[in-house]
């Protein structure tokens, strides 16, 4: 079954959440949280998304964001892609090849507020 279309429009405020595949851990160390926040800051700078609030937990995260350009899909593709690449680079070769590629990159959830 196809996922529902994502509603995107300029100035919208969203609650966005994403989790690890099968609820796997996506933040293994304090440096992983810092790496995600750096990627979030870079995403804000590059795409103009306004981060109103966030909550990071070991196996998922929540964001409250405003998209002045109505580009939530592009913003999330960038954020998740950058974080996954950096996480995998930082943890290469450890834990039996486990990677943050297990983040549900394309199935993040959003709800307009």
C-alpha cells in the first residue's frame, strides 16, 4: 500500500518524527547526538527551515519545524541523508557492520500543526 501524500505548503508548522528500523538505536553515543544537531543546524542554514523544538531519544527523534518555502520533503531527505552518512563514517567497522542506514530514511512521519 502506498503512503499518503505529504502536505507541504509555505509557512506550515509540522511535528516530524523518525525512528530506527525495527526500533534500532540511531544515537549510540553523545557524539552522535551532537552530529545530528550539527546536521540539523546545517539543514536550517541551507534550506531555511526554522527549528522550533526537538527531542532526541536513542531510537528516534521528534522535530517541530516551520518551512517558509514549503520544502519539508527536501529538508528531511537532506537531514536524514547527511546524518546517516556521518554516522556510518564515524562507526565504520564497529559493532559487526551495524549502521544508521537502519533509520527509516523515506518513511518519516509528519503532521501539520
